[in-house]
């Protein structure tokens, strides 16, 4: 007897139940296959790098004077400030780019008793420290003038803390963030597509994504163990994006 004839002899209720069971079984089989495929994922990283130039320079030129008479020491400091400002202005900086630093005075004999002061050399009792700060967007000018500090020293200014040089900063990160994230995402997608091809699969939708942290380093590091980003005009911005794709 054919199957179709058997179905005709079954009560209508049993036919409906049987048909529903077949349909439900097909749904679970299909859903199981879908879930199995959905569990197949690949996680890839996309790198984006961009070379940028610092847009701001901050340069602290510090100096001090030592002596036994506080008024005389202060007068010498005032002379150093004037010479430093003139040196900077003559080399192309504007008054608005210069600012005098806070003055600190140290008395080496502070807290000494009269007996303790006996035999001490009072000619170097007072130390006054100050300086001039340059804040400029002319980073190349700052770099060039910072290499001419010998001219200032030859005028008798005792420069004490210029050895680190100017600090250069890049403030345009927000302007390039979107572009760099797009670059990193494209690189990650290309890596995912290659992986899927090698695995005889196709790249599906994104399951999850992590933008990563932007970092800024010196474009040309002078030492393998040291990041001289703060002293570098030319910098490199870097971001790594991590994306997990479904495979289908």
C-alpha cells in the first residue's frame, strides 16, 4: 500500500499531529545547523599607523644665581631674564610666546644656629632659581633656537635645566581618530577574509569589536630601550582594532 493511501486512512487529527511533528523536526534541524555555524568565529586585529608633526612646543630655560647678598643675587637674576628674553626675541619669538617662570629663593643657612654659621662661606648663602618658558606653535623655530643655547651661555647666563630640551606635543588626535579607525577596521576585515578563504568559509557579520587605545611614539626612536616621544617633533600615532567575525 502506498504511503499516501495510508495517510488517507488516518484520522484527520493524527494527520495534523504528524505534519506538525515533521515541520517541528525540520525547524530544530535547521536551527541546530544555524547555531553550529554561528559558533564558528574568527578574531583578527587591524593595525593603523599615521605619521604626524607636533603642533606645540614648550621649552623651559632655567637658570640660577648664587651669592651672599640677596639683593645683588636678585639683580643678577633680573639681568639673566632680560638677556634670555632678548635672545629669544632676536631669534624670532614674539613677546606673547614668552613667560617668566616662578622665582624660588633658597637660604642655605636657614635653620642654622649662630654657632653653626661660624666658619661657613657666606658668599654662596643665597640661591635664586627661575627661568623663561617658551610656548609656541612654531615647533621648527623652537628646535632651531634650542640648538643655539651656547650663544646665551656666552653672555654669562648659567643655564641649569635645558639639557632635556623642548617638549613637543601633538593636539590633533581627535581630527584623525575616525580616519584611523576606518583604516584599522579595513585591515582587520582583510585579514578576516583571508582567514575565511583559507578555512574554506565566508566572512560573516561582526560579533564584537574593540577599538583599542591610541598611542603616540617618536617616529624615529634614537634608543631601542627609550621612547623619546616628548622630545620628538615627528611622531607616529598607532591604534590596533580587534574584531571578531562570524564564519559562514
